[in-house]
């Protein structure tokens, strides 16, 4: 029997080759009808035999027929009247472009079909460094405006040749409406310049060969990519990596690396099956992988951590370069962000030449403009699940879908460190890419510009503005300066927990465990390790790490001596003297005068704040173990402390939970400090001490969760906060909680560090908007 059905599909279905796929399947099955984009997604009308329509529906969702980038979110089928003598199936292209929310997609790594063409000497794009198609290539980084059409991208300056245009306009072609389509005849080109910008070479093959020679000779080359410049150097050349570190003024942060195959990465790191799958995804993130013992990678790319950050080539240019590098015998490149210390990633040619000219010996340039700078994303594995630590290229602007439509459009300002911001519109949270630390003036400037650009791009008119309670945050000050009908201040750790709820499509209540550095509390103190009963509507502080004092506000997050002294004084009370602990303190701060000053400051409470920060406890313990006493970058000491753990052990330090009526439960680490000091004196290894410390925290948080369950009968725990970027602690917590019968939620799509705050803020604001 002939029927006609209308199918409405939402999700990532525009700009990903969805209509041509529908067309191919429908024609193959002898169905008639039409497919078009609309403001919600894609609408298909299908007419034909009932069983053929049913087969169509199965095939469209199958891995072999669904376009690789498409993601179907919802699916709605209604029966409509049959149209007599309809003829063939057609694609209607003269429709509106659809919703701004569904048009702009993320930048996608080069697909297999394009790689095959690039290697085919008969193909007219043989060896072309900008080959792309509907299934791959730049998107978000080149879009200036909507509708997403070539004139609104940075490709507008390149006029398509006849061959490219023919593919672009042919509905059945892999390049149908692929906006960045180009070839050697009509598209962007590369060139090699010296550090001053003088062109050395322009012929594609010679540019690449010469770049490879420079790299294998130990030179630093700035390479323009998809979302910005990378600084590249041979990762096995210790001297060259050292030179890069010195010139980049980035003394300690680990460098990311790139290889052209899993086999190459496996020479240096342990790649699990799931890690291999993730490395090969179209998003192509940096994946943190355990180092192999005796790896020959220069020690300097990743000192003080137990992992290497590796990504596979993701742009055609990377593949062409690695082909030449292989001939020169170079395996792996350091590919670190092209910027100086904490400034924003550089994406413009002239700025790169100006800023990176002192760092790079040469530039591998191209003339396709990058409109939005997008860093590489970083992912690690927790409980076999990929977890984003930095969400940027490949993932942004993919939205997080909500169950219900937002009543009003929302802007969430985020936090000041690892900032992202977020818009809520219709049934989507659109979180920006990683912006950076706003205390840097240029990052702040970039933040303000980015908000405006994305607001226009997605046509958002926020009526509700959400911000962090910290009065000193620049993001907060910006939010408060906006004219909007409603301003909502949201406690930092509540936003962390809400970010977990948002990405799991839940509204709570749950038991929230936030393990964090610092965030402004509702009582004016600095919160950090919190147990809260939280939903998207409200939260109650159920328990927290017992307060200790931090001297010297801002300095306290860098200098470990400050929390170390404070925790010792708290644990030992008046039994503590500088002289008695001289043996320990001198490895943290050799200057006795400074120790005296900070010690007095703590006693008198001058410029001190009360805090339940967990991040600072990690700093203190790392310093006591002699692993360093200064955070040159965020979480350097905590990362070093995690890295010394060799094996999981079951022993742990003791702690107290104190329960005073009318007050939240308190987790007191006094016993832990004393036992840890005794272990250091006994000469126990750092590896064992660190594991016992981590186990103690996991056990302490478990006890808080159990008490919360006892009192509320809730059984779901949500974990969030920057300290949960620590894999050992997170895995331990999940294990203990699950063993005790809890179901456990944690961040995966947005970072558990402050990069996820804006999504949590948006989710809470959506309840009030
Ligand atoms: Zn492709
Ligand atoms: Zn062309």
C-alpha cells in the first residue's frame, strides 16, 4: 500500500551532508518525495510502499548510510495525504537556511575520502593542502556571519573554479554546498617565510619539503593550522624543545604532540582501544595517554606529569608535512599553541609574525583567514569514558540539548579562570570554546569580542544574565554592566554541580560533591570542597572541608608555603613551632624570614581568608613531599602529586567528620596531616604517601555522601570541580561510591574545571528565566 509520511528530524542535521544522504537512500528505494531544511532541522516527505518507507527509516539511522557528522536528536513521523503522480524524489534547496543554531558546525578533521584523493596523482586535488568536503574541513573557525554561505566565510575572497563549482552545485556530490571547497587552481595556498616574514618559498611541494628539513634540523616553525598557529619542533630533540620552552616563556606546562598514525604514538605512549577510537574521531582532540616506560621523547615536553598529550594530524597540511618528515626520520612533533605564555592563541598572519617572530625560526603560512581562534581540545579517560578537560576545536559550537525550551534567552558569563561563556536559546546551551584566564588583558578583550560575535552569529538577545558571586571576577563585573531584565548571581560550586545535571539532562536533586580550588561562597569565605544537596532550582550546603586560613589572597594559589603553614598550624595547634618543623619547611621555603612573616600573618589574621579549598591542600602536600613549592601554571603541584603514584594501594590516612547541630558537616584533615608527616619522617616513598593522601580524600568525600544519603534518601551523586581533573582521585571516588550503592554522574561533555561553569550557570538561570 502506498503511503506518505512527513518526518521531522532535529539535531546536527544541517551543513553535514544530510539532505544528499536522504536523497541517495530515497532514490535507491524508489521512493518519491522531498527533503528540505527548516528552522528546526530537516523535514522529509516520503511516498511509496509502506515497507520501503520503513526500510528508509532504518537505513537513515544506520552507520553505513548516515552522514558521519550527522547526529539525530529527535525524530517525529506523521502520516499525510498521498500526492498523485509526484514523480521523483527531490532536494529543495531554495528554502530558508534554517535556524542559526543548526547552521554553524564545528571544525572537523580531514576525512578518509579526502585523504585518498589527496594521495591520488590522477586527482585534480593531488597534494592540495586545503582539500575538504561536506564531511570534513574548517567550519566554525571561518564563519563570520550567518547564513552559513561562502560569502559569509573567510573563503569569500577565493572564487571557485568551474571544476569546484560543478561539485559544489551537484546534489549527489560529496562537496554539495561544502562552503570551503577549493583546489590548487582557485583556493588558498601556502608559503614559507623566515622569522621576519620574508618569503623563502611558495611552490607547495617545496614549501613542505623545506619545512620538514627545518624541523628535523631542530628549528622551531610556526605552522598556521585550522584554529590558529602552532609552534612546532621535533619532540625527540631535547635541545630544540628546550629552546622552544625558553623562547615561549612557558617554563613548565606540558606540550602537546602530534603524530600521523596510532603506531607512531604507540612507540611512546600506551594507547587503549577506546583512546585509539577517540584519537581517530572527526573531532581529533589531544588525548592524554600514559607514558611508556623508557620513552625516547625528550623529557621536556611533559615533565612532572605521567601522561603525554597526543593528537593525530587533522588538517591536510599536517599529513603532507608528516609525509616529508618521515623521509627526514622525524617521528613526532611538539605542536603547542602559538602564543606567548598565557596570551590568547594567535590566528592572524601579521600578528603571528609580530609576536612569534622571536620564537619561531620560520613560518609555514597560508592565506585562508582564520576568523575565530580555536584551541585544540583536550580529553582524558575516566571510568573508560572520554572526559573533556578543554572544550574547543571539534566540539564547539555543538550544543548541549535541553529537555524543554528555555522560556527566555540567557547569557551566562562563566568564571574568570579557564573561562568559557554560554548562551541558552530554544532547547540548546551553546557553550563557547575555551577562552582562557581573564586576568590577562588580551584574553579579557578577546572574551568581550567573542561574546558579541557569538551573540550575533546565533542571533541571541539575552533577557537573563547569569554570573558568579565573586565580586572581583571580571566576568561578574561584565555581566553586571549589561542591560538585561534579570541578573542572577550563582554560587560557584552550585554551578559546577549544575553543569553535570545539564549535560545528563537532569534537574536534580542530587548529592553534589564539588572538589575544587576556590570559589566564592555565600558566606563571603572561599569555598572549595563541598557536599551539597543540589537541584537546578536550589542548593543546600550539607558539608564541607573544615575551614583553614589562607594568608595573602592571590599569592596563596601560587605559593604552597601558605596553605602548608596554615594546615600544619591547624593540625598541631600550639605544639607547632617553626623550629620544630624546620626540617620540613626548609624544603618548601628556605627563607626563614618569609616563614616568620607568613606565620605571623596567620596568627594575627592579617589579609587572611577562611577557606575550604581542596586544591590548596594538594599544593601543600606536594610541597611537603618536595615536589616543588610554586604553581607556575594552574594545578602544577597537584598534577605532580598525582603523577608520583605508581600503583593503587588500599591504605589511607585518617580524617574526622564533625557534626555540630545547625551547621554543615565538616571534614577535618588534621589527622591526615599528622600521619602524613610521620610517614615522611619514616622515609616512606612519595608514591605511597601520595596514594594514601588521595585515598583519604576519596574516603572523606564518600562519608559525606553517605551522611547526605542518610538524611535525604537521595542516592545519586554528581561529581564536579577542578580537582576532579585528577584521574586517580576521580576513579577512586567513583569506585568507592558505586561500591556503596550510589549511582554516580560526572562531567564528560564539559570540563569539570571552571571551563564548565558557564553551562551550569545557564542551566540554573533557565529555571528562573
Ligand atoms: Zn572530506
Ligand atoms: Zn577549484
